[in-house]
């Protein structure tokens, strides 16, 4: 492959609201938009009930 994948669609991420999708599955869905909020986001995720 050497950096030139033959199936380009497999290299793209869909535009999905991942936190909302996680919540729809009963998981903690946390969105962090600012670098200064990363620590709080990690803490919230690690303190949430459910799988880790």
C-alpha cells in the first residue's frame, strides 16, 4: 500500500455526531471542543458508568 490505499472510501471517517451516537447506545457521550476542556472530558469519561 505504501501510503496509496487502493480503496479510498475505507480511509475516510463519516461525518457522525459521535457523542450523540454513544448516548444512543447507552454510553457516556462527551464532546470536547477546547483544548483546556480535555482534562475535564477525560475525567467525565473515566467516572461514567459503563464499559471502558
